C-alpha cells in the first residue's frame, strides 16, 4: 500500500540481479522488470532506477575477474561497463517504449546542497520530458575515501535529494526476518519497522545470509536515511519474477516507516545549515506571489544583505524587515546585486551566462 500511495519511487537493483554466478546476463528477469516499471509509469508514478552492474559488466566484457581488481583499474572497468549497463537496459526498455536517461553521482553530489539542488532539478525536468533516470555511482571518478561503494546508501540519498516517496531495495531474501531464514524455517518476516532499536539491530546481525556489496547492514543504514527524509523504504525479494507486481499484490517485504513527513524533512534540510548567510528584502508583490506558492524572482528583490554563495541558506524579509520565509539561493550575493529588480529574461544578458530563472525555487523555500 505504501508503494500504491507513492507518486515518486526509487528502485535499486544490484549487480547479482543482472548477472548470475556464471556471468550470464539475466535477460528474462530484466524483460520482466521492464514490465514492472511500465506498470508503475502507467499508474502515473515517477520512477528513478538505481542500478549497479558497471564493474560486473565491464569485467564480463574484458573477461577478467572482479575479485583481484585494484581500485584504479576498477574505475576504468566501471567506465567500460557503464556503457554496457545502459545498452542492456536500453535494448530491453525501448521495446516497452520506456525512455531512459543516465545520471552518475558521487557522494559529494548528494552532500553539497548546491549540487543536490541541481540534481533534483534535473530529475524533475527528466520526469517532465517523460524519461526514467537510471542512476549509478560515478565509480570512474569517485575515489575510495569519497565513495559510497554500495548502491544501497546511494539509493537512499537519491530518494532523499529527489524528494521521493518511497525506495525499494531488492535483496535475495523477502526482507528482514527475526532469525536467519536460510537456516531457520520458522523465521518470521518483519512487516513494518518504525524504530531501528536494539531488537531490530539484533535481527540484522542474524540475517547475515544476504549477499551483495552491502548486505543487510547497508540496507539498514539506507533505512535510517529514509526515516529522517520522510521516505518509506522496503527491502524486498528481487530474485523472483515481477518483483514489483509482487509487492503491490502480496506486500511480502519489510517496510521501514518514516519518522517525519517528507515536507517537514525538506524544511528541516533547508534550514539545517548552521545559520542563514544573508537576507533578501522583497517587495509586496513578491510576498503575495510567495504566499501563492510561487518561486522568488529577481524582479521582486529590493535589497540584499550579507555575502553568500549559491546553495546557501538565506532569509527572505518583507519591506518592514519582517521575516517571511527561508530558502536556498540559486545565485550568489554578487550576482543578485546585479540582477535585483530585473526581469528574469534579462538575467543571462546581465550576467553574461545562462543560469536559472528563479532566485529561490519554490521547492527550496519554507515559510516561517
Ligand atoms: N556502483 C557499482 C557498480 O555499478 C556497484 C556498487 C554496489 O554493488 O552497490 O558496479
């Protein structure tokens, strides 16, 4: 039901779902998976796929073994395999008229606000264009100390920065059990987890059978991120055919429930930086527009105080210096000094380069 209620869904699939132990591509599974994605898009859901497999497919192409790969070599292999990964998806998805795009992210792209805001805008524009973004970590660029290394946590951060309603992580088991399901036939599947407490931690240590880069541990870390992002997260069995249809019809999986609403999470994220770096004083017309849920445009800005960079958190004040809202600025303070009071269509001409048309996008703003 959580999936049914979601408008925007992130689905993460691991390398082992795409390639079996004998290095054979699991084409039939992927063909069925495309049907699952079609089911979601036909139900007007926006879908983001996070898929691993670049290194595994690169190894397959070069006929080398993943195990003995050094980091720098694996980065080159990922670059080779990423094309294979996209080609594989594209070949199968285009048969169902599903359009794919590629986004490669590093850890910093999700940590640094300015980059995270840009990424969100790109996701939104891709949805408007009717494309399904396929995300992977930018393994060729990310070095070990600034790397996720597992796509479970990457997927949860993608869900967070894109403002998605739910994340599905596929595993080789049905979800989290109260003991190891591969050893104990009476192991019970946990349906809902509200709080990752000692009892749950204890179950995790018993569910050691889960393979993959991350295993159950990184899935739980992903769940912690989702819980504070207002995003529902499921661990479900991906090895079966039509795994998404299976969640919709049977709900056999473990759901981690968010601790706060998505809106509150975003508000918190926006105002969580240490302190506002500056102030924008805006006219009455702009205040009215903001009250109607519109973005803040340069034309409504009267004055600006402080020095700040793009992506910084600023206060929005009315002409009596009363605080009205807070938001993340799409321009730095020097740029705003040059464009304040001007019509959006003039911005590129004044600055000499193409940029955003809003100074603070409505999604990056909270009323106080
Ligand atoms: N990004 C890596 C790849 O595409 C995989 C990371 C993971 O397995 O979680 O090969």
